[in-house]
C-alpha cells in the first residue's frame, strides 16, 4: 500500500443525514446530484434512504419550524366577492 496514512471511514451526523435525505425527497431532486453537492458518494445516500425506509421512526424529522405570518384585518365587503387563483 502506498502512503503512511491509514484509511478511515467518514462519519456523518444524524442531522446531516436527515438534511441530505430531506433534499433527496424534494420534488424533482436527483439523489446523485444531492450527494455530489455534499461530497458524498451516491451509493452511500441510497443506502441511507433504504435504511430510513426500513427503520420505523416514532416522529418525523422536521427541518423547518412554523413561520407566523401577520395578515391585515378582513373587510366584510371584500370577503363577499369572488376569489380566483391562477397558477
């Protein structure tokens, strides 16, 4: 073997794994792209996803909290009108 440095396994925190897995679960996300962005081999992330599916959790991991939004008071004359939403 070349070099004096012994091989060591990389270790990832549970929070770091949860963050990567959450990014992979986003609509349109590619596991390979997410893994590459974090400098992780895609096979490792696929294994984390498999373990997450097989391991029941008591509570889902939440990465963001509730954000309170202040809204102006409703005017009764405006509420009676028609509401249309265009996407």
